[in-house]
């Protein structure tokens, strides 16, 4: 995240700028509720956010639609 837009989503989710700063500097990790909020907001899975998968798509049906288009 960079620029002025980087604080829009966290603030809309009720996450303080201080908390975001701690996450960015690896001083603190978001709890599961916060991770879920981010995942919902960015329309990706929590597994994608934490690096457990390279596939950001939430469901197989969406993945099938994407693969069918190309």
C-alpha cells in the first residue's frame, strides 16, 4: 500500500493508523478478525494475505469463471 489511498480502507474498517503502522513495521500482527476484515475488503482469502497460497480468489466457482474467460 502506498500513497494517500493506503489509509482509506483500514480507517473505513475501524483500524487505526497506529495499528497499521505497527503491522507495516512488523511490531504487531493483526488478529483473525482484522485479517478477515482486510480479506473481505480486498476480496481475497486470509490465506492469500498471510502467504499460504498464491491464489487470491475466494471460491472455485469464481476461479472457474476466470479460467473459462481466457
